[in-house]
C-alpha cells in the first residue's frame, strides 16, 4: 500500500471510494433502507480496521472521522450532488 506524500491516504483510496459508491447505489436500488446500508458499511469498515490496525490506530481513524463531523464537513456533503441518500 502506497501513501501520499504527507503520509495520510493510500494511493488507491479514490478507487476504493468509487467501488463503495457503486455498492451503495446498488443497495439503495434494491430497496435497502439507507440506515441499514450505512450500518452495514460502518460495521464492515470497523471489522476491516480491526483486522489491519491495532486499537490505537482504529481509535485515531474514529477521532479523525469525528473531527470531520465537528468541522462541518458533513454539512458540506449534504449540499453536494448525489448526496441525497437517506434525506427527506
């Protein structure tokens, strides 16, 4: 796995994100509730993290995610195209 110059993201992150986006589209198309899709993805993500990082590393990933929420990054996503999954 290669990391970008500042050491924070693997070079295949964009590809992985595109695959996840397609999986989400598929599940929504199958009529799976958005909260179920999100819960399954989160559970799978935590399982993958647990298999590849120690507890401290997992906690850091979760802290980074929380910091993104607290910084308002999700608010920005809500205004982006194709971000309506699960919204009324």
